[in-house]
């Protein structure tokens, strides 16, 4: 007997503190696994989610897109019932049937990340922002960030090997905003490599505190390796803000 598979799209968000990233893990819990298990309760059959990307351990997402296939129609009140099963740090905004050709990862045109830093101790920001002491020169940091714009290899900011050995990303926006309370780094690109944003932020921090000059940052970007760039900043300040199709 032939069954027609239907494709469904999910728009969701999660606080990544308790999870080993998005992807299902063998010896750890990923966000993907948690959602799949709850969907399977409602559909009464196995499902496999495909996400718009793979966030690292401890990274958050305000807007994450995933899809899955099933022979069955969406159950009544699916989103309401699914949210009732999910833990409090994961929420689904909406779900609907989509085109069979839709792909959460490959159809995404751009992704936007933000990295949050606060300068004054605040327990309400713990876990969602990085508390950091010290003066930073954001003018110099934005000069260095301007050098990220364009289509280029980001091997120096990648942890491990990239899929298909492809280190090229097209960055369209990279900028710091700041005030007396904290700072936010926003970066937008067609794709990101593993650990890329956290490594970039760590390197820009070194520009801001004088450990790296803008010229040295440019040299690392053009010819450097991961060991030449700055240390990765903590995952808790990083948020996937938006995915555009």
C-alpha cells in the first residue's frame, strides 16, 4: 500500500542551557530529541526532525525552524498539546503543512545571531548573557567587524572540519551596539560554521582590549588558523535570533 507523506513546518524557540545543542546525541540530550519524542506521542509513530541548523551546547534560539514528514494529518490542537508535553525551556509557536519540497536547512537564505554581554552583575541575566568586566574599545571592534563582511573563508573561526570541507560564508552584517549596561554583537550570513560566532566574538574582544590590533585581526581572517584567533566566548550569551526564507 502506498502512503503519501505530508511535510510539516515548525517555528519554535528554546533556552539551550540544559541541552547539548540542537542535534540528537547518543550520550546526551539535544533539543531535537526532546521535541521528536513529544511529537511521537501525539502522532503515535516515529518522526525525524530536520532543523535549520545546529546550535552548539548551551546556545539559545529565539526563532528556530524545523520540518518533519508523516503520513498522518496534524492532530487537533497540535501546537497547544505539544507545548503541554514539552519542558518549559522549549516552545513551539506554530505548525502547518508545507510544500513537499520545503527544507528547513537548505531553503534558509540567511540566519542572524546576536551575542549579549552585560557589564554589571545581574542575576536575572545569568544564563542568557555573558557578564564581563573591563573596558572595551567598541570603535576598534567595529572596525575589525567590518572586515567580516563579504563572501570569504572563515576557517580560522571554525572548530573542527566544515561540511564538505566548505569554509566559505557570505556575511552581510556584523556590528556591535553598546551602552553603559552592556553590548550586543549582531551578525548575519547565509550560513555559519561550528563555533564560528563565539570565536569571532572572542577575537573581537581581544581587539577591544588591545591584545589584537585591527591589522592583526585582518591577518588572522585572511591567513590564520583557529589557534591564531581568540578564545571562544561562553555559549550562554549566544542566541539564534532569526532565520529568513
